[in-house]
C-alpha cells in the first residue's frame, strides 16, 4: 500500500528543492548504543512497504505551504529505484554497526528517514523479548495507542516469543503530553514561539497524532509532521538538516543553496562541521548581505549556552538580528535558562524560537523503548560518488557518522573485534564474513560482554581523509582499525 507522501518531516521537501533530488545517495541506519540487539524482520520488505504513494492533492497542499516541489523530486518519488543492503532477519548487531544502507535518488532515500527511525521500537521489543522476559513484561505493560500494541505483538510473534499483557492508555499519554507542553508554553510565555519536531521520536504515526492533538490543545500549532499538519489544521515547518550541509561539503555552499534556491526565509544549521569556527561565521556573513530577510540560525549539538552567548554578543556588535532557534535535548528547565539569557541580552521574544521532539513525544511514554535509549540514527554517508560525514562538534564523543557505503563483516574465527565496519565491494578480512546482504546469519553466537567494533582500513582511510579536509589543524583520536 505504501505511505502517504506527506508522512515525513517538512525539511525533507525544502532540502530536496535546495539540493539534487535525483542524485544517487546512500544513507545508513544504526544504533549508537544499547548493547547486542536483533533484527526482527526482513528489512527490505519493511522498507519497500513504506515507500510513498503521492497524489496531486499532496503536491497541491505542499505548494500552498511553502513546499512547492519540482520535476526532479516528483521523478525521484515516481521511479522509486532503491538498492537495500541489510543484515538478515534474526541477525545480532552491535552499537555503531550499520543495520542497513539504502542507495537511491536523494529525494527518495532522504524522505524515508522519519518512518525508518521508528524501526527502533520493533528492534528493542525483539531484543528484550529474547533476553529478559520480566523486563519485557514491565516495558510493555502500558503503551500509548492501539498501533503501538499491534506492533509490539507482531514483533513478538516474528521472533517466536509468547505475547505479554499490554494495556493501552491513550488518555494517560495524551494528558502527560498536554502537561509537558503547557509547562513549556509557560516557560516561553507564548505558544507561537514553540514548534514540535517529534515524528522521528515516535513509535508510530498513531502515537504521534495523539501527541500532536495534545500539543494543539496546549496552544502549539506548528509541527514538522506534514501529514498530521494537514489533518489537524496545523502549520508544517522545517528548512534544513545536517544532510543538506553534508551534501554540499561545506557550510557556505549549503547555506547559499537554501537561500538562493528557495524563496522562503532561510534557517542555517550551524553544527554539521564546527559551530564556532565555520557554521556561525558563515551564517553571519550571509545574513549581512540581506540583514532584513528574517533568516535564522539554529543551535543543535555541543555546548549550546556557550554558542548562544557568543552568537548573540557577536550579532549585537555587528548590528544584525538573526532569529535564534534552539533544538535538541531541550526540556523545560533548559528553556527557562535560555529565556533568562534572552532577557539578559535584550533579545526580543519574537526573535527566539524553540523546537522540541523527544521531550514531548517520547519522554511522556510509559514504555522505556524510546529512540534515545538506543540512539537510533539514519545518516547520509555518500552523495554522488563523494563519501561524507557529520561531525557536529563531537569528534571525541563517538557521534560522528560513518562515510561511504558501509557494510558489516562478522568474525567467524580467530581473534579481533567481533564486527568490522567495512565498505561495499571490499573483500572480507581473514577470519570474517560479509553479513550485510547475507540470506541468513550463520555466524557463531558471541559471548563477550562488550564486543569491540572497529573500522577496516578502507573505512578508516575515508574517515581520516574527511577529518583532514574539515579539521586540518585539529588533532583527533583515531577510531580503532582492524589489523
């Protein structure tokens, strides 16, 4: 049946128009933490069932809401050409290993991200079902909606685990979201300065609809979920993600593309490479060219208070007033602190906005099986023939992404890391077999409590090249390389 075209985040449409929608790109899905986990289904079938089914009404709605799509995007969605390289059903995987890669037209493989990230819930249910029955029963005792319950039971059946009692408490979940959002509105003082970006943190679309109805009840009218914005009479929002900057390979080219290829206000995401050394000065340079355009800068990762203080101080010195957008990891207390900073610097309330995702959608869940629990990610790894990485000021914190077309090699004999992250087409090192794309996982069970994952020489060479390109004078510790 497929998914509605609007069932994605708004910035997927703006980035497609400011990028190259028909360019061949590779994205990969991975969990950064969570220990050993299991693939509970046939990933290729799962992905293909999510592919979009567009209608003319969808495109008309997008055009009315600042997302008019061109011929390239429409062709990419219509052709739906896709290469899927995935770990087989039943395979065990470890943190930072690519569970699967998707290669296809940029607009299509990017569009899939929010729905694919919801796969983390199924994986967590399956993994705990096979390791700790008591913990599973506690985790699934209460869920947010009927669809979440259906997914959990379907997953248990898929891995041969007996069902557990599950109670649906939609009213309780709705009430918790309302309470959280009202607290945020009180911290900010104006619901119009808040927008919701939690589609990627939801377990399913039904859960996200409950959360958005609660947001709307509390006065928040903007969301990144375009499908539910249409259904609930909200405003779809979103301009730029990290993939857009990676696609261009530098902040300035990416920022100019979003400004010069779309007639709407631009939002410059600062942290893909280095917020203070590159993102911020580049954004300010472009804002100076049209200081009254109403463009914004978006703080995402790293020490946001330090970044904010430096940005506002410099903006005041230079006589510009960009709109400030704060996202990622915010809660009510952090919001109050940033509001205090805003008042201290004399920044107008109308010039500062806040985006919340997991704090609204996931932290209010009764189940602990949230995206943050395993740090599920879906990252651009190769654009055209050019490998790319997101650094995000996190060189020493393990959050940088993997470049190229990554695959998993699993150890079957000898010593060394249990898993190697290699590159498609690379021969398996001695003692290892290729697990990505295999028909089944026939490798021996691993009993080590904390198996080490490493890069092959080919992957490490790509990482080193990109680090040197973007941080030529900044020493960083190398990732482990297999011998």
